[in-house]
C-alpha cells in the first residue's frame, strides 16, 4: 500500500489486522513513520493538520472522510471503527487530532472510551467527541477525561473544520 493510499484513508478497516500480523508490523510502522515525517507546513505557511477518524459506523466514517478531504490543510491519516483497537497506530502516527464518534452502548464500553480519551490526552493528542445527541453527564465525563470538544455528529462541515482548527491552535471551546 502506498503512502498516498494510507493518507487517503484506504488503510482503514485493516489497520488492526496489520498491527496484529507479525510479518506486517514493520510495514505498518514504516507507513506510520512516513506520515509523521512528512512536512507539517503547506506552501504559504499554512499548517497541515493530521486527522484520525474513529467511529463505529462505516457510513459516518465515510462521510467524515469525504467532508474533511476538501480542505488541503487537513490530512486524513487513518480511519478506524473502534479507537481502542487503533491506539497503537494513533501513538505511532501521532495525529494532531482524533475525531471520536460515540454510539450509545454499555457502561463498560463508555468506561473504555473514557480511558481512551484520558490516554490520548496524556499523550498530548487532541480528542474531539462527536455524539449523536447531547448527554450532559457523558459530556462532562469526557471533557473531564481530557476531550477538547463535545460536538454533535450533525455539525455542518464548515463548523467542524473551524472546531478542528481551533483545537489544534489551542483555543478554548464553548463546551
């Protein structure tokens, strides 16, 4: 798989399989290192923002990838179904931001998501939560765990891009 395919998100559903496969692990590390080593500045001194998309719904992952592929300064470096499965790749590729889509599930699953957000925050990786609807308790727990934003999945593309830029720039949110 080429670096272009990886950056375009073609390295999506099989990310965990590649990491789990002993003979493919070096290839995954090599791809991740190539992504990390690319220039973070585009012509005109515009900052490149590397984005990882994690959502349990394939249609949402596909839609986010399409919506965020338009601006040249946003680079989708990977897409996965479950964030905990891709934690190693996230640490290797070092995205600037992880968009983490929520779906309603058990308390055990929510505890895993909170732990993931806390781990990413501790690794200085920005996390933006995309929720299907507002849950005030969940919102407070996830923001307390280190998420920078708690947004609704139906946010329009322009506003989502502005929120991503603001998070990477270190601007506080309205959360």
